């Protein structure tokens, strides 16, 4: 198997075990031997403490090492127990997130490394606190309310509200009828099942064609498949050779009336902040489509239908109500959100709470309740699974989550994980990677997303200057390098995490890793050009 910039430490052990076999042992196991593989970077400074610990124990337990023969069997067994804990849990619960952050990210003073340290580690948040805040000085709570975005600019809302979701057995939203014919024809193509599975899907085109409602149409096309595709084609859509149309079939499976699905997604899209350059409904639509594409590369094998539905629901709601200022800002400013959620995954908790309050709260409306046709047990599963999925998009858990998956893959094959009680972790990881997938997208899309993301960062930096805060890493529009920001992000976050995903989904590796390498070269060239201009 191709390995990208990393060496592989191999240990012979029975499948499902983490114990290297003593030469005196018969090595009996329920399964034939397999090789445990833990990716270790060639540059030790890029290793995490978790990786160093796993590698160190493995080297001691190597039967050819000097240390192995010095230890008693009891001592070896103790080390194997520690190894088992590290590999099965990734050290996630016991070591703390700092141990999973690569060393040169922890130690570097470069702006791009400071950004990774702050956003991808809880400890990094503390670096941005003012002296007054460290002394416990309370500040006013701000940014509690999200701006409800308009349905469609320039649209007669009263007229639209009077319309009904129409035609083709109710599988067309009312917004479909006001689109121009050329837009409808194009949407039939880009919202087809096969196109929805493409890694180069252009969500910006979708946003333009739908008059500013990308999430409604994306959510409908995916959660409402194959009915959505059949309806767009006027009821005449079939697969090649007359087979059934491709799609999830969730509306029939979970008794979700199409008009209720439309109403729910409309309501959620309306609560995304349109003014945000990045965390808006376009981003939500992009993450939903990307998560779907990952699922169709083999991710669906890691969960039952209800779990796949829950993951896609989580993609739709994962940033709803985002105020445009990140978790570190919420904590520094002691906003009402930070106070409500005790500084822990502040925005992620808010997103999940917001969505499920709409569905299950005291003021919940039946006409948006997509869970109404489910049993109580199914509702509970959807809520718990979706909440966990949204919480896994908290970037501060990134490095520990990656290490947890590495440990899991060192003890089980992908097929074994699919049938294990930890399969859900793989699905939550897929949503997290969909959320950070912008640098993996080909062509101009990577630049469009980078510019939108940095503009939102810069707005936060402008706000921090007004409040007297130290400006967060990559948030100063006067000093931030676009290229350097992306190089660090790809090198330390995106590429290593997608390499792990490639081990869960082999099909993904060949499709996406070349694009990541190509994009890295693009940003390195831009960085070189920037330095030449400065010289």
C-alpha cells in the first residue's frame, strides 16, 4: 500500500490483538496473523507524544532488542497492557489532547503553527487570553443571537408562503416552480445521484442556480433521494438498463413526508448567518455533499441506515447559527454562549442544541418534524448519534481523534471495524473530515474557500483589535499570508488525517491524495512568489 511521507512500524500479531508474539509462545489466535501498522512520520518533530509512546513500547517489545531480554515476562505483559490501552483508545481519555499535538506545532512561534495550536487544541485557547481575563475579569456577554437569513433576496415572501410544495407526488419544493427553465435543466444534472458523489462538485454553482438556497436543494437531493431525482425528471427517471433509481430512500424508510423535509431544511437554512463569509449555508451544503461523497466511497458500510441518515442530518445542522467568531473568541469574550456551555465545544454544543430544540423543544412545530414517523427508540438514536457527530467537528479534538483512529486501525481491519461497536467513531470522523475538506478540492474551489475562510478570520481580528484583545493567529489582515496558512494546515492537519481515512476507505486514497499533493504544490508556489515580491 502506498504510504505518503510516513514510515510504517510493523508488528506481527494475531488479528484483533495488539500483543507482539513471544518466540516461546505458540501464537495461537482465532484469526491468522496480520501486521499492525502505526504511521510514524520520518521527522520526529512531527510525531505526537502518543505516536512516540506507541513506537517506544513496540521497540522495547521487539524480540531482537536488548531491552526485551532484560525484562521479565511479567514486565513485558505490563507493557503489552499499556500498548493495548494506547492502541484501543488512542490515549484519548487518559493522556489529554496536548499529547496528540505534533511537537513542532506545540513549540513553533510561526503564525500558522500558533493558529493550529489554538484552534486544534483546548490548551491553545489560553494563549489568546488578555491579562485581565486571566485575572478573572468578567466582560459583557455578546453574540448570543444569530441573524436569521432571508429566504431569497428580492422574493415576494407572502406570495411564496401561499404556494404549496408541488407536483411529482409532492417531491418538488415550492421554490422549484419559480426557477427559470435553464436553471431547472442544469439542476437535474448537478443534483443527479452520480454528480452528487463527485469530489469536484461545485457548490457555488448550486448556490447561484437556486437563488441563494443551496442547503435546501442539497438536503432535499440527498435526504430525499431517489424521490428528488425522479421528481426533477418528471417521474421518468430510471437507471441504465431499467434498474431502480439510486438513492437512500429515507423518506419511505422513516415515514418522512417530503413537505416536512422541505420545511425542516428551510428552517435550518434560515438560521445560518448569511452575512458570514464562510460559516453559512453554502458551507453547510458543501459539507453535506462531501460527507455524502465519502459515504459513497465505502463509508456506508460503517453504519446502518438510521446512522447514515443521522450523519447526513448532522452535516446539515453542524454549523447552524454560527456567529462568525470561533470558540476561542467566545471563551476570551466570555459570551453568553461560552457561559452556557462552560467553555467546552461552545459552538458545536450550540449548533446541536439549536437544531434539536427546533425538533423537540416546547415550541417545536409539527410541520418541520422529520422524526415524527420514527419510533421513540429511533428518535433517541438519531439525536444521540447526530449530537456526537456535531461535537466531533470541534477542531480542538482533532489530533486525539486521529490518534484514536490510528490505534483502532492498528488492532482491527476496516472490515472488522465495520461490524464492531466502534464503527460509529469512523462515521463521526468522516463528517469531521468533510468539514475540513476545502484544501482537498480541485481547481478554483480551494482558493474560493480559502479566501472566504480568511475573510471571516480577518473580521474576527478586526473585532479583537476593537476589544483590546491580542489578535488571534491568522486573523490579522495586515500580516497573514494566504499561502503559508494553507501550507501548515495541509501539512499538519489535512493530509495526515486523510491518510488515515484512506486506510478506512481505500477507494478514497487514490481519488483524493493526488489532489492534496497538487494543492500543496500550488500553495508552495504562491508562497515562493509572495517572498519574491517582498524581497
